[in-house]
C-alpha cells in the first residue's frame, strides 16, 4: 500500500531532505524549503495511488532539478 510517508522517505533518499509531498484539497504538491528558499509544485491527482511510486519519484526528481537549475 502506498502511503505519503513512504513516498516522502523515498523522495528524500534520492533527492533532498528539503523536499516533501503534501496533500492539498483535491491535489498533492511538493514543497521545497531549505530555510533560504521556498518553492512548490502541484500534481493534480485526487488520490495518492492514482500514480505509482515510480511516477511520484519522477515528479519529485523533475521538481528538484528545476530547483537546482534556478539556484
């Protein structure tokens, strides 16, 4: 079973400790906050298991690459 904690643990293992997946109302979003910079990116799915873990990790990696490119 896919849980938000499992997704976040996997995200932190491959990207950054500063990225977190959060549940909004009717969507999920990534938050990056390292104390100096704050950024978000939305993923418009209603339920966590609408995407497999591999897709969540891909989305997180894309978000992290964008953050790194802007620094």
